[in-house]
């Protein structure tokens, strides 16, 4: 209980000096810019996590209809039937006919299609054949390239399979790793795909494991978890099996809650799954991201601007040519045919084919560099980049921390502070992070 006591003492010191805001960990949901995404942390989800963190393990297991030795296979199947698979909402693949329509659906292709129909009605079969051929070839080339990229991305996803080690009571599953005797009952440790995990499952975690859902820590030994996917923090956070203060309202300040999408850096733990899929914090973030409509790229905007410019020219020139020819030649039918031929002549029929072929060539070039481009329109954005800025959690220079001074809370240097920091870092049984390394090196030099 020494660590929680020291943490509470430090928190009291920060509150007394109004410094809490400098040490508060924020979820990604709380720091999203105003892009249409909701910045509100789901209150019901927050209350559920806080309640799960402050409830005793026995009461929590009873509420989840779980057991101290895990669920049986039949119980897990029944819960899975009720809550569904442990999958976070994502963009589902579209059927081929919708992808074909999307490949065709742009303002320039629609304009050319209209001109092809007009040419056919005016019995200009050569123009009809040329225009229709350009539209069909451009659409099929775009569809084929994007379909190939999507299949390659799906194949890469299929190579990655995450599993979780769960406790099962009275299970005869052939995938059991070992039988353990406990409390007079036999149970097994079974490795299953994380998609089959359900609330109430008892799981075993060790270094390198992905957290498969929002979980409550029941037993922990030197457990350090990286939460950078949710908070951007570079340093791992230590988790405990103790009950937190009931006044905590920020879920990330709950030391006995593990979040889906994070991973175990070091240590081991036994945890109880309290939420899966879209009902997790990670799922809440994913649902907000996928709910936003994709903005058109600069390439799409440029093509649409050219298409509208051509349409404006047509709306001005075609009526003018039709009226002038009709009045001068006194043959309105010939004037109409001539005016429509002007409209066809204004439109570069080869432009969609040339643009699509150029983008496809760029996609092939990037594929040789191990880059998969799922949408051809994104090629122009890649080519337009001069400087690419990415966010890196942690120190941006040499990934190195140096201890400069060892001072008390009042700013005065203290040898006792250095001694206690050295002892803490030297005898660290969990993860020796960059701070520990910096303290040990400073003590050696000092």
C-alpha cells in the first residue's frame, strides 16, 4: 500500500498548489480538434468504468455473471450471442458493384456520358463510340487498381491474428494449455482469438500482450502498460489491483483499469473483462472517427472545378451558336447538330483516361516501395507534399532523458532526494524506464 499512499500524498500536494492540470492525463476523445467529432467523453461509459474500478472483485464478478475461475464455454457462448463479437466498428468493405459505381461517379465522367448520349441521339456513332470507350476504360482501370490495392491490404490484415489467454471452467477444448487446480475446481487456460472474448472473461496478461478489451485488474505484479494509443504519453503507466478513490472521475486516472488498444510493456496480471467491442473507450473513439464523412481531396476538387468550367462554357456557347446558326442558315436542325458538336469538341474525351492511367502508374510505383494506396485520388496528395510532419510520442531528439538537479518541493537541492530516487531506480523490479536510467547514470557521475 506504500505506492498508492505516496501517489495520494503527491496528488494532495498538487491540488493544494493548483498544479493538477499539468499532470492530468487526457484521452484522445478529450483532445480532438473541432473537426465535427464530439469532444465529449461518453458519460455512461465513464460511469461504468469508474463503478467497475471501485467495486470489489466479488461484486463485479457477480454483476458480470462471472466466476473467480472464469466462465464455462457455454456461458461464454451465451454472452457472445447476446453482445456480439469483440470487434470495433470499422469501415466494412463495399460490394463490387458499389465500388464500380464509385469509380465511375465523378462529375467529368457524368459529363462525358451525357455527351455520349447526345451524340447517339444525333446519330453521331463515331463520337458516341469514342466517348463511351474513354469513360469505360477509365472506370475499369480505376476499379481494377483500387480493387487490387484493397485485396492486398486485406491479405496483410489476415496475416496478423491476436489471441488472448482466458480461463475456462470444465472445458474440454483441445487448445487448452494447462490444467490448474484451484478452490476445489478444475479450470483451463485457453488461447482464443480476441474476437471471441466476452464481458466476464478472466484473462491472463504478460509482457507483449495486447489488451483485448476494457478490463479490471484483479492481480498484478510489476504491471506497466503503454497507453500512448489513447493519451500520446511516451512513458508506460503502472497498474495496480487496489481500489481507487471514489472521487476519481477521469477514467485514465483509475490505476486498476486497462483499456482496449493498449499493450503490456512488462509484468504480468490477471484481469476481468468488463467491456468489449464498441462498448470500450477505444470503440467509442472508432465510432466517432468512422462517422465523419470523408472530405474531397484537392485532386477531386480540381477535377470538379474543370468540369464545372466546361459546363459553363457549354451553357453559354451552345445556345449562342444554335441561335446564330439558326438565324443565318434558316435550318434549325442543322444548327442544333452543329451546336452539339461544339459541346463535344469543347470536352477533352481523353482526359479521364490519361488522369486515371497516370494515377495508376503512381500507385504501381509506390507499391514497389512497399506502400499500398487504396484510393487513387490520394496519389496527388502524396505528390503535392513538400514536408511530412508526424507525431512521435516521447522525446523527439535522442530518446534520452538527463537528470540535471535533485530538489525538494520548495526548490532546494537535497541529497536525500537523490538517494531515494537512486534506491527506487536501482531496486526497480518492474520496467526500468528512461527516468530510471537517467537517475542511475546521474548517480554514477555524481
